[in-house]
C-alpha cells in the first residue's frame, strides 16, 4: 500500500478528491489531509506519506514552499502539484522545487489515479534499486566480516605476531594500540527449538558494541563472541576498564535474555599489559566460560570463578567480584522473574548450605544491599518497606534452611518490585508530561506543531515523535487532535458560539476542515453534536 497525503485549501476540491477516488479498491490509502502547507508540515513529518498531493496556491504556506521543505527533509516523498493556472512560470517553479508531477485543475479521478500509478512505479523502482545496492553491500560486508573474524581469531590464538597484527588491523580499520587488553567471551545458550533467535542475539551485540567504538568484537561462531576491551594510551581510567567490561557484558546479557529465550554466560580473562599477552587473557576467559557452561551457570565471572588447585569451587569468590550483578539484575527484573532469580541464587550455592554458612549470609547480604540501592534511587527506605526486620537475628533465621531462604528472598523481591513499579513511570515520562502540558496550554494556536513542542521539551522532533507513541500509545497529531476535539465538544455543549468561532478557538483555521475532523472523531457534525446534547439536556429536564 502507498500512503497519500492531501493538502488543499478549497474544501470542495479536497472533498472531491477524497470522495471521487475509491481508495479501498486501489493500492493507495489517504492517511491525512490539511487546508494549508503550514498545518500540513508537522502532520507529514509525523505520518511520512509516499505521495503528497498539494495545491500550489494556499494561505500561510503555499504548495511550492511546502514542496521545497519536504524535498529537503523527506526527499523520498513524490509530490503532485495541483494548479488552476496554466502558466509556464508556475510549472518552472514547481520543477525547481523538486515536484514530480504538475496537474491542472479540475483533475478527474482517472487522471489522478494514472498519475499516482506512475509515481508508484517510480517508488518501486527506487526501492528495488536501494535493495540491490544494500544486498551488494551486505555481501561485500559479509565477506569482509568473515575475513576480519578469522584474522582476529588467529590473533588471539597466537597465530599472528603483534607487529603483523597491528599492520593488518589498519587494513580492517582496527586500532590495536593500547596500554592494556582484556578479553571477554560471551556464550549464548538457546533452547533447541529456538536457535533461530541466535540471529537476534547477534544483532543485539552489534547494536550495543556500536556504542563502544574503542573496543573490538568478533564472532567465533553463532553461539560464541569475543570482546577485546582496550584501554587506550593517555587515559587515566584505572578501574574504569573493569567497569566498562561489566557495563558492556551486562548490557549484552540483559538485552539478550530480555529479548529472546536464550541465556548468556560471560567469562572475563585476566588483564594483559601488552598486545602480545592478549592470548593469555583470551585463554583464561575461555576456561571460565567453559567451566560455567559445564556447571550450568549463566553468570558474568572472571578468573576467581575457576576451581582451586584441589578442584573445589569457592562461589564466594564469584560474589566478591560481581556485587553489582545483583543490583543490575534486580534493577531491570520484573515480578515474573522472581522464581527464576531465586532459583539462580540457590544454584549458585550448590551443596554449600551446611558447609559454608558465611557464604549464604554473604549472598543474602548482597541481595539486601542491591535492593536497598534501588529503593534509595527512587526515594525509598528499605527499613520501612521490607516486610521483616533486617537485624542479624532475623537474617540468621531467614538463611536457616533453603526453604526459609527462598521464602525470605521472594518476599523481599516482591515488595521491592511492587514499590519500584508504583514509584517509577516510563523512562521519558517527565518529557511526556511536559509535552502534554505544552499542548494543553497551546492547542488553540495554529502554530503549535511537533517541532515547537519538541523545542519546548528539549529533544529532537523525531525523538519526541518516537517516545510519545511509546509512552502514550498515540502519536503527537492524535493527541493534539483529541485535545482540540474535547475542547470543541465542551464549547458546543456550554456556549452559543458559532462553529467558525469554535474552529478558531480550538486551533483550526478552516471551519470546513474543523467540521470534517470533528465528524471523523465523534461521528457527528458540530451542528448535529450540539443538537444531540441539547435534546439530551431537555430530556433530562423533562424527566
């Protein structure tokens, strides 16, 4: 389907085009219309049609000015100009504005459909052209990626010396120079019947690593990825390298496990002080990952995860390096995740319940600390919110047996998530509140638009358009129209104002367009609506 937008100040012409074309029997959908270019502009930016039909002469902003703006910002839109003037100057100006077709009024439905069919053909040609180019680029990129991944794999496995690696890296656009290097290996485990989700997991990694351009990643296979975290010369990051590793790997783990049915384990190798020692960091990370996969664990861990020389695994070491894992996991989890989280904690303890009570105490303490941080970040106090006292005696009781531990943690997490969810809204809620307040205060102005609202709240129009839909379930134009219609309904019910005055009062500079939008949203014309309300009021009075 091709989306069509119509801009025409003459209501008769606009209705003629709208009503004479059997849209439902064509590949075209009329997604919107406006009486002038100024009002149309924000709607076009929002709705992004394929074809724009616009009159050449209109108040506020004419068709040529609108066409010039559209061709600069939304260049793919095909434009049909309608003109009642058979003059060469208009045609010349239309061509200079990037207009695709120039039609003289009156225009029959058949002529309009023929013209739209012609433009639809051009749209398809351009799409096929772009698709062919993109496919070619993808094939070239795929071949390059395979060679790049093979080279990096050989490098971390000591098959290429550092000097040659630095030189070859430049050919791939990779800067290997740095003062330290740490390898992290990501293992992805998907259910047998859900392995098609591995492609989604790769896209998530690609997206996240795009934010960390100083670091390198490559694929060993579809289930294992290697990150090479590089600390550059001249930085004074210190422990920030460890923080970067955790942030990256935790983001990857969280987003994959949230967006797919797969689980993720991450092994982090020892830090290498020089490029030639990167192999050691890689091999350590690989040992950690393999150990976790064999143990059935899905954690982020470094070398302290590995068994001691006697083969006994000390889980307390894992906790000591990953305190923030608790905070991040709980910060993004929901009530439906509680059982899985608790079982993961119990699995971490293994058979140590009767052998290592200090480890269990430490584990429970880390959960409480993480919960406390989350509550504090939203103004809560864990001492007032948690359903049991957090003194030493009660904690000892809570960890006295696996059943008590499970019950206490579930109770704690349930209260935590309920409080967090009730005291936090969407990520952009404050932006939406501010945008709505601006619309509610300025809806009567014909100048209000997505652009002016975005400028008021301090983000880009495209960003506002996206988050507005995400947070409210409706787009900017839908909300603005709803506010205007509700105000118009109130004025029709409570005043004797004429429809033309109500149109002006509610931000519509064309009374005919106001009547059309009002009926489209309420099922009644303004006159019918007022009559209905008056009859209803009389009926109530008589009864």
